């Protein structure tokens, strides 16, 4: 299994957004599901891109999909709640 190392811990909400991206949800669908604004979802995606070394959104989605499929493992130093 490939390991993708995060630079920092993922928050609970970042983990939820990553999971939903891996499920194939759009940012608009994620916003509706989590009852947050699209702008907030985009901010979480920006944070995830930095933390997972994914300069482009499509790379972030690929990481999320591979992780959900069990092909890649995302390893973080620690996970904290918001």
C-alpha cells in the first residue's frame, strides 16, 4: 500500500471533507451535506492541498479516491478535533 504523508494533523472537518471527496462528491454537494458554505468547503480543500502536498485540486481528489479505495494510506502525525 502506498503511503501519503501529511505535513500536519488533519482536523475532524478536514477528514470529513477528504472522505466525501473520496466518495466522489462535488464541493457543492459537500457544502450541502455538511451544512456549510461553498467558500468554507473551498478553504478546507485549500488546507488539505497544502497538508497532503497536492498542488492542484484534481491531485487532492485523486489522493482522496485512492485512500477511500484502499490503494493509498494517508498517514498523519496526529488528528485533532476542531
